[in-house]
C-alpha cells in the first residue's frame, strides 16, 4: 500500500507547484519541531513533554499561536503572555528548513518522492546539529550516532540514495560511508593531537571554572569531557588561586585532572569520587584536538546517507570554508572569534553542497577537457 502511494505516476498527476508548496509547509513544520530539539536535547530534556511553552513564564502555547513562521511575525518575536523576546533563531530555523525541504523536492522529486523525503530528513538533521553546535559546542549522539543508524536503514530501504537499485549495494555503500567518515576524521584527530597537543586559554581575573561529573564549565562555554579526554595521558592543568571541593578548600595550588587522576597540590584523588570542583584561575591548559569526537561521529552519519565520496568532499570543502571564514575574521580584526566557532557547521554546509551540487562538480572536474 505504502509503495503504491509513492509511485511516481501518482505524484506526477498533481501539478509540481502543489508539491512544492506542500514540501515548504512540511519543512517549516519540521523546523518548528527542530527548534524544540535544538533547545531541549543539549539540556537532557524530553522533546515530547511538556508541550511547547515559553521558557520565561512557562505559558503553554496553544496550537493557534504555534503556526510556523506566521506566529513569530504576528507576535513580533515576543511571548503573547509575558512579552519576553523570542529569539529570531526560531523563525530562521523554520524558514531554512522550509526552503531546504522545497529544494529537496525540486532537486529529487522527479526521481522519487521517497528520495526527496529522505534527503529532506537528512538536511533537517544537519540543521539541528548546526544550531546546537553553535550554541553548545556539541553535537548530541542522538543526531550523530542516531543519524548513522537511520542512514543505514534508509540506504537499505531506498538504495537509490547511493545511485543503485540493489539493496545489498545500498547497504555496502552506507557501511563504507560510515567507515570512511569515522575512520578518516578520527585519523585527522589523532594527527592533530600530535601536532597541536595543548591549548592555553586565558580568562579575566578571578574567573570561575567548574568541573562537574560530565563537563567543564568555563566562563564563556561548556566543554564535555569526551571532547577533551581521548587518552589516559590527556591532562588538564591550571594554576588556581582558590579551589573548592564539597568538603574542603585550597589556596594557590596547581590542579591537574586526567581521566584516571586528580591532583590538587600534593594531594591525589580518584576523579570518580570528586563529583564537583570549583576553581578560581586566570588560565587553563587543555588537551587539544584538530577536531572533536563529535565531528567524527557526525561525519559517520553523513557517510551513512551519502557514501564515502561525500565524506572526502565534505572534508575538503569544510576545510576550505573554515579557511575562508578564518581569513575573513582576521581581515575584519575579529580573529578571536575563530576559536569560538565550532567545526560542525562547516561540515554540515559542505555536506549540503555535495548533496545538491557536489556530484555534478566532481563529474565536471574529472571529465573536463
């Protein structure tokens, strides 16, 4: 029954302009859901319950005030109840997702409605990952690892994702893409570790640095331990004016934290037994990687949907995009901003370029006369 619904002749019987409108509206609706994902997923909150509400006054938003794009403009970017500002990000995500769904339909709808829908789902994941990475400097496993699993399943159900009609070839291409995505980026990560092993970060006087069970809270951002520790020998070092544990305090000591040991001055602790530590310091030295482990998993997810060629293309083009952004910031005397920009959005943009134009560019490059 489902297969019959997606027969090309049925979809072709309806004017393409109708489906263009449908995909844009569907995309804006998905974008509204992505806003929930972007806000709640990094905080460990349910994306299902409670229903949409104002984060300031907890006003439960009725359905007629939750219409994508229109509601934000009608309310002029403010909560109907408390008039607190609603970030323009909500409007942008809905608009970008709507346009992305429309582009997927225009680009792939003539080939297969399934193909257009799956690629639209893939781009929606990229959008969510991009905005989460911008705000929190992480890409949740639900998007990266979950995306790799969904990409593999979709490659089995719709092998045309990889330009074949064979179910076996579709699965092979997806698995090869996952392996290439994770393998190549992880290799770069390890090489980067050897070449750029440490990052020194300075803060204003009396800045507070908090170590919790899962992450480091710096004055300007939060860094999960998984993005810092890759080997048992990786160590965070800081000279602290004050150190506060739950049951004791220290003055003017050096703190060294590794996955297996915590040293505060001359004392040594098991990190698992110290759930909270707060330090006052003007500088911290972190183990540094060329990329985060989240980028490794992110590229694996991209490879699952698009194959190994997209992985190589995305790696090269994302590096080019990063270089252009870096040079532009230097020219604008904003080079300090470059250290605050995550790499995931560059990868996402490169994957989008491959999806819509990359194959044609590669064919032109390889076979040009």
